C-alpha cells in the first residue's frame, strides 16, 4: 500500500444534491472529532471544577496557562482579549495533529485546504483588527521608519509581499510538516514489518522512536502556529514598524 494512501479522502455516507457531492467523508468525520475532542478537553473538566483539581482539570488548566503565557509573552497584557481565539486555534491544530497519529486515523492538518482556511482566518482577523485599532495608519506597517526615503521604493513592495504571504507560510508549514512526517513514518513502518523477521526487534524500536518524534512534531507544530498567530496579532495591536 502506498504511504500516501493515508491522506486519501473516502466517502463514508454518500450524498448528492443536484449534482453537488455533499458526502460525509473521513475528512469530515475527523474534523468533527477534532472539534468535539477540543471542546471536551476544556469544557468537560471545568463543569465540575474543584479547588483541588483532578487529573482532567489539571490538563485543562495546564493548556490554558500555557497558551495564556504565550499570549502574554509575545503580545503582552493587551493580547489577552484575543486569548479565546488563540486557544481555540491551538487546540484545533493540536488535536487534529494528534488524532492523525491514531491507528486508522486521518490527519486533517495534512490537507492544504484545512491549513489554508486557518491561515486565511488568522490573516483576516489581523488585517481587520489592524484597521479597527489604527485606521489607515495601519498601512505604515509597510513603511519601516528610520530608513532613507529612496529605500521605500524597495522596502514597501517587500513588506507588502511579506504581509500577504503570511497565510501561505502558516498553511504550508503546518501541512508540509504533517504530511512529510506521516509519510516517513509509514515508510519506516512498512520496512519494519518486512525486516522484522530478519533483524529482530531493532526495526520495531526504530519505528517506536519515530512515532515518539512525530508526536513531538505534532505538538511543536501547534506551538509554532500559535506563536506566529501571536506575532501577527502583535502588529495589529502595537503596530511595530
């Protein structure tokens, strides 16, 4: 079986409406599971919050404190009003990455349409809030201060291209890392099965290490997506240029 088979979209419940394919697919299933799990991680334990937290409440509080700490460190106290959005994005990316590690799982973040939607969403929020907070002065973001005016002919186009490429970098970085990591993992898993009889446990141990590494990458990519989102939001709030 091809290592890329894991990224194929399959219909679970076929449904066509006037020639439009609205079938419920494995991708839609894991998108739904991602939203449900992400919601339960934060909501369910806090319904019965106790002064002495239990295991699940501890996990929820640790995630909340971690993301709020990132927001405070990158943006500052003014960025805490964006914490619900940043926390939601972190959980969606993290849970989507981790669900793809399960046997027979599907990694929604390995599809560019999903990561592109998240990247464009962040880009639109940053752009809209930039104009809301600063009006047309937000455009000064593309004209760095303290440089000779003649350099603006070069710097302004570069800054505009850099700004417009933000959703692309967010989308491609996440999608490429998850796709490449899962592909390599599948290739080594196939080799482990074939070489297991001849080489004993060594291939299996290597595969176990690769699984651990891919779990680390799944968490790290959610962290990087969150950090970049906060960096972009900082421009909309403080307008550094």
